[in-house]
C-alpha cells in the first residue's frame, strides 16, 4: 500500500494496554491518523485522553474480522503491541500465550499481506536473551516472541515486508496500572509498609514509557523507503542497575526511606544477572527521561517527592 496524501495512518494493536495506549497518544501528538485494534471485550479507559482523536476497530474471535479491520483501517504502518504475558507460566497459560503471541500475530501478518500493508513495528523482549546470549529465552513468553520472529522472517522474505522488532527492557511510567516494580515502591512508601524483596542482585533496565513510544517512531521512520528487511533494536536505558541500586535511586528521588526486607522473597530461577548488550538502538533514538525524573513523575496523587 502506497502512502496516501495527508497524515500518515497508524494501526496500533494492544492499544488498550499501558504501552500501547501511550504510543497511541504519542502518535496523535505527532500528527498521525491513529486507528486502534482491540478485542470486543477490552476497555478504552487508558485511551481516554485521545479517544475523540482516534478510530477504534473492535474484533471478536471470528477469523475474518481481523483482515476486514485491517482493510478498513488501511494503515501506512502497523504497530503491533498486543500480547499475552506471563512471567512464570502454568499449564493453563499455554493456550493464551500461543494464541496471542503466535496465532493472532501470524493472522495479522496475513491480513497485512492481503491488503498490501508493508511496514510492521513488532514488539519483542530483552528476555529473549537470557544471560546475554544470542538466543536463550528467560521464559515461555519470550520463547513465543522469538517463534513469531521466525514467522515474520518468512513474510519479509516472501512478501516484501519491512519490519522492525523492538526488544523492550523494563518499562515504567505515570498512571501505570500494571503490577510493576516502580508502582510497588510507591505503594510501600504511601502505606508505610515493609516490602519483601529478593536478594536484590538481579538487573533492572528501566526505560520510561514515553521514551519507548519515541523509539517506535524512530524505528518506523527508518523503515520508510527501505528494502524488505527485518531490523532488530534494543530499547534500553543504557544503564542497567541491580535491584538494590534501583531501590536506592528511588529513595534518593523520592527523598524518603523504604523498609525493604532483602531476601524475604525467593528469587526467580532465571532472574537476569548478566546484561544483554548485543543490540543496537533505533536510529537516532536515545532515552531522554532520566531515571530520577521518571521516578518522581510516577508519584501517586498526594505523595509528591520531597
């Protein structure tokens, strides 16, 4: 599909989630015509700031609905963030992981092929590279992400797709509804409650969600006019920290001390202890929000940093 006159048009999957919703807002601010693809049962709460400026396409389980929605949206680029995530899976999680991360994602590629959409921004995870290896998945979620990249290679080679996979490290930001580390730190501070932690030796590479959104835009710009390709970019702060160092940085940024019980929680079997460094950043992209500023901006209402 050739680019039309006027604003570029984006189709964002996973836009009802935190990162996807922030990306949709960033695209609107950058002047894109933004369409979002969400499940029939998903809420639009996180998209409230831009709901009047975007077009929503809801789909159910019918296999025909996805290509029809892609055809209606007629995007210049697809930003694919929809995924099922489980840190440590149970047998009951396998179907959801495979259906979301492989089956739905492959159907999306096929819908793009049918409608001549040539640019895909895919979302991967640094957890595909346990202990810094070229490939060693931390968990089944990371393995499904790698498996989809293998399928993506076929569509690039056989159907001329221009794709980039952005491998995300740890993400955080304000109004984040996910049960993430930064939220847990602020909750413990607000409630004055002790916080059970592991030994604190694992590495955390925190990247602000707005920097992540900028990385997607930088990667998309690099694909325009390119030959069929599958580029891979790491979206890293460039400064991974041990969990103990993150807590210390939080205490310095907030101006308060936490009651942390180190070693009270068992470490995961495959916590990251060696950083993955074998990546390049999206062209022209660097994180602009410092960890201190980002942590302070995440303070809940009524509990500003000192």
